């Protein structure tokens, strides 16, 4: 089976497993088994995040070989989903931190091309984001103790989901304005500088490129959102799985129980929009 087909099948398997956990969470919630329900909700989002990170290349279906060219591009070796365990966001932040120097190197190359003036501002943003990633990495992720704060987080996620289609449509409009032939020429030049051989004798299908860009953008937004939701749900894993780890009462007054349907709907919409 071609590598691409293998990857697609593995992604489908993770999303399918996520959907099963989500349905289990709903059934358990309906039977008022709240701790078990929240455990499966957390598991559903974890599998969703890993499936989406697989789909955009942050994780890999098989352990990547120690190819220095791959590491020079990404800044890290892609890991298998299981290596992230139940620490999806902290693990991703560690990889992002490793990738910043590679991103800066790539942007430095772009600044020497015709796109230089447009890239310079983005490059400065990346420089500033280093401190943000480091600060977020140190932030402890704990259970949210108020219904108001959890409600605020849910509303923010819903706003992002509502805007996904609008955002991708806007990107489609902007792509129509781009000279993709020139973009491909510059991309091929940059890839050659990393040591890869690029055959550009056969012009690529720009229609396929546009579809691929928009699809990747959609999946990246959803991957980012599900990873952010992990900061809300991952602390539930040990507490609901091992009841004696902390003294938390998951009764009908618990914020996560009160907002179960909102959290459930976010994960469900992410799964649906990922297919």
C-alpha cells in the first residue's frame, strides 16, 4: 500500500476511535455515570487531536528515520501518536519550540526572494512567538473550577468552529489572486537548498495545489482547536480514571458535568468537519 494511503487509513482509524469514545461518553452521561463519561470525552478529544496532528504531518504513522534533512526542515523528528500519551498540548508545544529555529531559517531564505517584503513582518512575529511558546509550556494545566470560565472557553471554541467555512472560503478567494507558477518556482528553489532533488519539468496541477492548501488549512485549524481543548480535558484523565488521585466530586454540580453537552458538541463538530 502506498505511504499516503497508509497514512490516510491510520488517520481514519484514529478519528473512528475518537467517534466511538464520544458515543460512549454520551451513553454514560445519559446514565448519570459522570466520571466515566468525562473520561471517555477526554479520550475522544485526545484521539481526535492525534488523528488531526497525523493528518497535517506533526505526528507520523511510523517512526521517522533519522534523516537529518527531515529534521532540518521540521526542526524535530515526527513522533508516533502514542508517544504523546495523555499530554497532547505539552508534547506539541515541545515540538513547536524545537521547530522555531527551522521556521526562522526557512523564512530567512524566503526574505531573499521576490516575496521578501511580505515575509519580513511574519518573520518578526515568529521571533516574538518564541517567548509565548516558552511561557505557555510552563503553564500548569489544571481542572477549571468555575462554570463561568468553562462556559467562556466553550463559547470561544464554538466561535472558531463557526468561522472555519468562512475562513477557508476567504483563502480560496485569495489563492485565485496568487501567481502559483511563481510560488512553485520559489518553493522548488528553497527545497533544493535543503539538499533535496526537485524535478520541475512537469508543471504541477495548480487546481490540486489549491485544494490541498485549503484542506490542510481546515485540518490545521481543527487540529489547533482540538489540541487547545486538550488543555481543558487532559487533566480529567488521571482523576476520572483513578478516583483516589484527587478528591473531585463529579456530580451534577461539577462544572464539567454542567457543560458536558457543550464540550461534547465541540468534539463532535471537530470530528464531523475533519471527514
